[in-house]
C-alpha cells in the first residue's frame, strides 16, 4: 500500500474525527447537491454523513421503506445511536430524492420524540432550468447560510478555497494514470476531511502500475471502492467515473469578485453536472468527456433504488456502442455490491483480453 493510500484509508476509517474534535459548531450534510463553496469554508467544520455497508439496521428498519437505498438505513441507524451528535445541524439536499425524503422522516421522528440528535435543515435547490429556479435557489442558499450563521465573507473564503480544489482535482484527472481506486478514495475522503495537502504528494506517473485497458463507470455512485477493485483484479483500471461523486464533483470555478457572490455560488451549482434530478443530456455529457481520452470498455452500474437512472441506460448504451466501446450493463443491482457483480465484471473484462 502506498503512503497516499494509507492517508486516504485513515480519513475513510475515521470520517467524523474532525467533527467530534472541533469542540462544537460542526454541521453535516446528506446529498451532494449542496454548493461545495459552502461546505469547504476554512475554519468551519462540515462533512457528509458517513455510511456503512452491511450494517445491521433494526431501528431504521422500523421507520424506512425498502425503497430507500442502503446508505439511508445506515445513516438513520447511526443517527439513532447518537453517532451524529457531534453536529449542531445536518443539511439535506432537495437535489436527491432519497436525501429529500429522509429529511422529512427525520423531522417527523424528532417531532414525535422518537429521535434526537442535530437539527435537520434542507437546501431547497430547484433543478428545473428556468429563471424562477435560479432565483429560488439563490434565496435558498441565503436562507441556509443564515441558518448556519455563515456570513458572506466566510462564503467568499469558501469560494476561494474550493476554486483551488477544483483546479487541483481537474489537473489530477487530466494526468490520471494507475489504479483507479486511489481516485475513488480521494473523492470519497474529500467528503469527510481536508485533502488539500495530498495533491502535492500524489504518486508520479512512473510509480504507477500499467493496466491492460481502461474503463469508465457510469450510473450510481458505489458505496466504496469494490467496483474499482473488481476491475483491477482483472488487470484493468477505471479511468473516469460518470456519477455524482466523481473527480468533477466540485463543478466549475466561481468568480469571487462578483457583486453578489452568494448568487454566483448558487447559480454556478445549478449549472454543474446532471445529477439524478438533473436536466442535462447524459449522452452529451459522456460524449464530451470521452472526446479526448482513450477508453477501452464501459460498465453501466446502477442500484435498484436509483430508478431514474435506468431511463438513461438505452441512450447511453447506444452512444457507447456507436463509439465502439464494449459495455457491460448492470442495472437494478444491490447497493451493497453483494449480488455477484464482482464476478460478472471480472468475467466481462477477462473476456475482452
């Protein structure tokens, strides 16, 4: 294991370390449709609520329907156990169906006295591409900042820091080689702690093992690096991810010199990515990303709870076929990656040799 991977594994093994040790004022969030300029403010501790695979969830199982993904059961179980009492607030994004629904469940359970913990808030992002959505989202960000006691000056610092992270992530992705699992771990670790210092010690190209071929992962964000490891077990590597928790998750740079940085951050986030409730053309986004890179195969993997993603598969598959890229389609799968998908990936890639 490399030094960089050991550092990433340490963050992932202790995702709440900063929140528990900061002495108060930390806040968490659920869902990635919350402006990173807000979650990366220097001096303010915030992180995504961590999830666990295969966790026993007897308490959450009494409250949540099976239409919720596995991460939601994990989060509610840990919430009930007091694991998130290190936070004063937890922000849920309206941009993801499961996160939005979970917000109302937590509010109702707290109202009934069946759940304690931090105060839930919602970021009421409006994704439909029209002017009223832009105005609404800017107002929603101002309200969220007020609830979190974040003045505009702090948001400006968050914009500046996040712009630096955006540039670093993009530069790293452009020269990406070697094990794809390192990049998956980097993005996942960035949800829980600062990763700024890791870019300077990232392994150089000549230190990385070459692979038989490269693939892209499309669809749902996996819970961990199991899919990447499955690809690597066949001698291949993941060179890009087309899901919301990817190297592009921070979006485009925001101009901190605008007269209204709050609106700029909000509107910049509306223009970012397609997400699960997005309205951009998923085929066009694939074509744009693959235009300047050589890809040997693709895997379309989505979990059964991400029903909206299934509608994109025929067009995505057709676009990949037109580009001559062999594709393995794995839809309506288990979020826990325990349904034989690892063996299917191995057989698919070994068959391409």
